[in-house]
C-alpha cells in the first residue's frame, strides 16, 4: 500500500502580533486598507501542506510518497523529511525558481493574515502520477492538496482516468477558485476534507447543496476548530468527534495538515471513521502546542495516555498496536 501526497512544499515564515487585528480594522474603510503590525518574533520553519502531511504520516510509522515541486534550495529540507520516513524520490526540482514561501502573522486571538509565494510550485503541473505509481505501486490513496491549480486539476483527472482513489483537499485554493475549478477537484473523491468555512465556500461556489456534495464524494470530513470534527456520509448519521484539549495553544499553522495525516493513517491501518477522526485530532493537538508545523515528536506512552483521557481506554487499546514505531 502507498499514500501519494501531492501539494505544496514550502518554507514558513511565522510571526506573532501581541494584540488583535480586529482592533486595527475599520469596517467601512476596508476598501482603503493600509495597515502594518509590529510583530514580536519571527520563526522560519519547514512547511507546505503536502510536506506537513507527509511528516505526520512518517511520525506515525508510515512511508508516504511526497509529490510536488521545489527549488534547488530544497537540499536540507529533503534530508529532514527523509529522516522522518518520507519518500522524496518523486519531488520535481526546478532549475529556475525557489521553493515556495508562506508568510503568516498570528494575533492573540489566533486570527491570521498570510501571504503565499508559489515559486517552484507552479511547475507541479508538469508532474505525472503514473511514473510515481510505477515506482512505488498503485496508491491506496492520492491526496490532492492545495497546489498550483493546474497541477491539482491534472492530478485529479489522472486519478479518475487510472482508477486511483483520491482525496480532495482544496483548502486554501477555495478562497480564489471559482466553481469551474472547484467542481472537478471534488467530484468523485473518496474523501473530501474541509473546515467549516471552506464547506460554506464549496456549496456557495459550486452551486451544489450540502446533500449534493455528499452524493458526489464518499466521505466529507469537516473540521470544526476547537469543537472537533464532523464526518458525513450520504444516508448515514454524522459522526462528531471532540477535539483533544490543548495544554497550551501556541500557533495554529499546520493543525489541519496534521489532522489529515492522522485520519489517513488510521484508514490505512483498517480502522473506521471515528477512530480516524480521533487519531487526526490527537496528532493535530501536538502542532497547535508548538511553533512550526513539523516541530513535534511523539511518545507512545504519553500519546496513548492522552488518547485514553480524551476518547477512552477502548480507543487507546485499538490504536496501540499501530504505534510500534513511536519512541517509548
């Protein structure tokens, strides 16, 4: 079995603003917006949605295949990911562009203002999935994450043509994409990931009702922030899983990526949707408690104790056999 994770690979520049953005915004003057915020710190970290998901999967003991485009400045990042069980053999290296950059400022209310420079990511549209599958075997899932839009469309269409099960995770691309982009990205997906706001964007921009979306995807997984996650399937009652209480909320960047890693890992292990959502939440909470999307490490004993505290002993017992690669 193999998991092909396509999407962005980037360097994150993360800053913290000691206040609330809302206090500096005048609602009836937003068309003249020109503000700056004096931040307290700057953290430069590894990131990108596909790389973050792969890092999470690697920490859970799987060997994901990273598929994306980077610049020649990727050397150290590649070594880091490979040390964490990520197969980088199908990463395209641009000869002319830098690896993508994500620049984000977070305020005290966990609101964020961010910019993204695509750079080498624009060359992801040149990647074909068949040579990847020929190298590693037919995929259990292909996750089509936020990326160059043409690459996302190409990967999704190739999955349909070749019969590869795919996971739709359009995420940040929903904000500027129209229905013509979004509809083909999600139609026929085995799983659709979104948060609650993105779910509203999907129905608004596609013109499909929530029921019509559920008819077109196998499972719709909607993350709800501090309220946890809701798993929806057509004709079935929704499954709602509570979030794991954080010890300290530090920085939310990459939380959704960690959730996706946990969810897919559980499915790969043959566990059901409820356990998958629980594992996703367990991994996600480790990210929000750190600065940076790939700075956490996992201890088997602490992880299982936290699982039991949040979801009960049965959940911990069901996950325990799959966590053999964790350090004690």
